[in-house]
């Protein structure tokens, strides 16, 4: 049981595939558009149940609980050799403009 007021993550389908725009790639068009939001649950709940949450900015959203006390995880992806020299090249270009 997840207690009211606990930090959770919910998910909700925003658009079904048949509601997506016609001008997007076919593989994207065939996939539902989903959102994930973190906030404090407004009632006791369990993972897999629909619940209303309040975000840190005070916005209220409803969705299916996917995680209890989720952490923030992000990175910039795998190393890309071609990108590693962009900063050096940019400095050279900017210095040549002086």
C-alpha cells in the first residue's frame, strides 16, 4: 500500500495511435503518445491503480501509478566520437572571429 502524500510516478496515454497527426513518421504514428509525471498521491493507492497526484508546481494529474518514490535518472546517452570535438571546434571558430 502506498500512503497518501507519497512521491509517485504516474503514466497516462495522451493520444491513441488513431488520434496522432498524419505528418509524423509511421512508426511514431502507430505508437500511443504517453506522459509520465511525478507528484504526491492524493489518496492511498497501489502500483497499477489510477490515482490523482499533485506535482511540485501544484498541477493535478490523473494516471496509473508506475513507481513509488521514483528517482530522477538522466544522462546524455552513449559516447559519440563525432560530437566529442564540437566544443574544441566551436572555440576555434569563435576565437577566429575576434
